[in-house]
C-alpha cells in the first residue's frame, strides 16, 4: 500500500479513524464509539479521555485492518466537533468533563453578554445571530460564575482538537477555524482579547493559535506507543468538522456551496469575503487559511433519524443492527407518497441555530391524525429536514447573494438515495452526492494535511480530487405539493415561537 494519512473524525457519538491515500481515496475505516453525558436538562458533556482512547485504539485497529506499516503513515490529523471547552490546569491536567457543542446551559450568560454589548437586537445586527447558551463565550462565562474553582485553576482551555494536540505532542494550541467560533479577527487571525476583557474573561486563558495546515508537533514516545505509530510522526492540525467537511465536499472555489447531512447539518459556502451574518447564519474561518466559510447550521439532521431508529424503529434496529436499519427505513419511506399524506415534522430536537436562531424551540409532528401510519411519520422526518435545508438555501441565496443551483451533498445522509431525491424535489435543485460522503470530514482533514505537507500546492487544486458518486434531478410534479407544505412549515415557527419560549425557558433556567 502507498503512503497514507491517518485522519480522525472526532464526533459526538464516536471517532472514525480513516486511512486516506494522497489521492483522497479512503483505504480503511474503523469506528470507535463513546457517549455524551446529560447530567441535567440542556447539559451535554463528554470525557476527554474517551476521545483519546478512541483515536489511539482506532489507529491501532486501522493499521491492523489495512496492513499498512507505520513507516508509510505520513502524518496524523483531525476533524473535530466544535464549540467545546476542556479546562486544563498548569500541568495539563483536565479539571472537569468537557462541555460540548449541544450543551445549552449558558443562556443566562449569553443574555448578560448581549446586554453588555448593546442588547440582543443590536448584537444580532452586528454578529448575524444572537448569542445562545450553546456558544463558546457564554459557556466560559458560565464556568467563571458557576464553577469559579475550575475557572481560577484553569491555565487555559482547549477544544477537542486542542486536547488531542496536547496528548499527541505535548503542545497546546487551537486551530483557526476552531478558534473562530469563540472569537478571532478573521482578517488579522488574532484573538479578540479586548472583547474578552470587556465581558469579564481573562485573555490569558485562551491558547496559542495555529493554521489548519501547520505541523502542531510530532508524536511523543508515549503517544506513539499508544497510537501504534512511530515516534516523530508529524501531527498536522486539520480543522473543525464543518470546515474539514467543506474541503471533503470539493466545493473549495469562490462561491461554491455544499450541504451536509450528518448528526447536525448545514448549508455552507466558500468565500474570500467575510460577510456579516444574519438569520442565524455565521461566517467562520475555513480550513483554507485564505478563505472564510459562510455556514447556515441546523442543529439536527441525521440526529432526527437516529432518534426515530431508537424510539420508533427500535425493534428493527435490534434485529437488523446499524446500518441495516437505515436501509430498512429507506425502503419504508419509498412506500409513502410525497408530502407524507399532509403530515409535517419540524426537526428542532436540540433547539436551532438556523434558519431560526432559537434555543427554546423544539421538534413536533403537525397535522397528525389517526389515519397516519408509522411510515408517514418516517417520511415526514426525512421531509422536515429537507424543508429546513430549503429554508437555509433561500437565506443564503437571497440574504447573501450566493446562487446555489447545485447542492453538493456530504454526510451520512447522502448515502440515502430516497432522502437525496426528496431533497432535490423539495429544493428544486440538482443534488450531487460525493463518493464516501460519510467520510467527507476525515477526507477533508487528510487533504488539508496533504496541502500542509506540500503534496498539493494549494486548496484550489483539491477541487478535482473529490469525485461525485450519484446525481439526483428534481421532479417537477412533486414540487407543487412540497411548496405548499413548505410555506406551512415556515408558518409553524412564526406562530409558535412564543409558546416554545414560555414552555422551555423556565424549565432550562430551573435546571441551572
């Protein structure tokens, strides 16, 4: 086997260790699961040691499964979940469980920060969205206020990637895209230290910054032993999961767009500009150090199907296992007409960032009757996520003037042919699913590392590397049905947002 890169896609439910050759082809894949902890309503945490166990054990298993020699591993790199906080003391010890991206405990601190900066409306005009309890700065302020002993003992915090950098090399750093969701100047690439001071955070607790293509260090003797690799193997930073997936989609040119259907989902555009956000859409740093990444993120896409597989198709999941249960669900969906017999599902099971910026909204089935079946509910979930994606596409096109005639699809959801056709029909756009869509994050991290190693001259040259597997054209006869239901879908939120806020705000606050 030729020389390869070990890329880790460190997600919420597990790590995918993926062996990628220098032409972007997946040569092996091993999954190591772990779990989040939910100690209180709205809270979500993980054990950093679980990430480390997963990436090291996964690497050893990958080497064994593929037969590649450690001498042929060019580097290790990472694609990681973002907006995570791991507090470290001066000796590098973890002070508490990591607070992860879906955690919503810091709503009070988010509101406090926005009041200090002129109020929620002014903040949204400047930043593109209000701060929520899921954002990084409110979580750090929560740590200072609610766990001062941890905050005071914290020499610095890192995210998932930063923790793995430290365990792998002994060096502490945060990569630009991961840092951009906490607060960096996207033009100067420096921390917004004055802002941190103003809202009451210590800038000295923010780690040094590195680019995605930078060598963070090399594997230490101890780390190499756990990985099963050679001491001195380079560790290239990689980037956050969404920026890496952008690279893995091949949509790397100016104005190129893609859609991800993973646990969460998003519509993303590569651009040299740094447009001001709106409607919950944000601009963060791309994995390409010279580009920004306009991202309209929905908090739950594939997560809705995961919930359905557990709670509604649990018998089939127990009998068939994963991924066979999802193939079974795809066959079920195909038996239901477009529109799910006039049943709507809103996929906001974790609250929402975009197309609506609201941490209190929740999912629901609408217009459910005794005539509806389990199959109708299933198709309504597929369609509900697709309605959300259409809403995001409209915001990107109308609000930011980025036309998206073609949707390049990545993420595990892109493996579902019925879902891809539903998405094409609901959006009225051509849909292209890439080869190995579920590994787009790891492939993107590997290709980013390949640029860092000088294998490719720049990110533009990666556009021809990523191949399309399947193409889906919209069926005009289905669009009219979907268009009517889409208008009703958008009205649901407008009519019920006050209800959700009243129902959930006090419940969340009582848990804090």
